[in-house]
C-alpha cells in the first residue's frame, strides 16, 4: 500500500512557487522581465566603460563595482591598457543573467525539477566555479580567462532563471474584484 502520511503528501498539496502550467506570460510580466534584463545589460555595459571614459569617471565606476567583484588585474579583461570593472567570472555571471531571462520560456520546461530542488540546482551551478578555482589553488591546473568566463556563465544562467522566476511571480496580474479584498473589521 502506498504511504500517504501527511509528511509524504504535503509537498504535493502545496501551490508551486512558480506555476509551470501557465504557458503564457502577461504583458506586465514581459515588461518587468524586459526591464530587468535591460538593467543587467546596462550594468555590464557600464562595467566595460572605464577604458572609454575619463580617468576620474573610470575610477568612480571601478569603485562602484568593487563592492561586487575583486577586480584583480590578472583575472580581469583589459581594453588597451585599462582594466574593466568586472573580472572574467563576474562578466560571465552578469552577462548570462539577461541571457537566462531571454531564454526563460525554454528554461521553464525544467521547473518541475528546479522547483523541487532549488538548493541542489544552485549548488550544481556553483560546482564548476568551485572546481575551477579549487583546482587552481591546489595546483592541479591553472584556470584561464575562458574557464573563469564559462564557469561564471553556468552560474549566471541559473541565477538569471531564479531572478526571472521571481520577477514573473512578483508581476502576476492582480484582480480588482471586491470579493478578493478582505473585509475591514467594523469599528465599535
């Protein structure tokens, strides 16, 4: 006989965080996804500006990105003699986020697995970065700009998916029906 204890069936009764059965997105959701993707693209573009702006402006940009990236010169892209504001791995992460948002419709096919195993999904996407970094630290191999960019991209796609998922949920269409508004308690 099948085990139907409350602990075994509770997960089946929960409303999913994201409804994969909802195939189409509302205009509001698409607008918010577009705004989110454009914002991240804008940040990546700004990170590449230091070689093209005045030294003072470049220093300001570098300073702003220093909060999210170590900016080691040997691990960052250079244009001419000037370093950009993100390291190779961070470029992969941030550039992949809007890519994942654009591919959100395709990536939703795996929502059944991802929705049940978000920690495992994020952990698995972090593993290539950890292996690439750890193997370099212990001397098994030296990571390269390409390996750092690719491993960052793997994580960025997953991070972008979860960001898109959160944006879609936050931008769900709302109803103005009075029946959906809780009644205010009477004041005596």
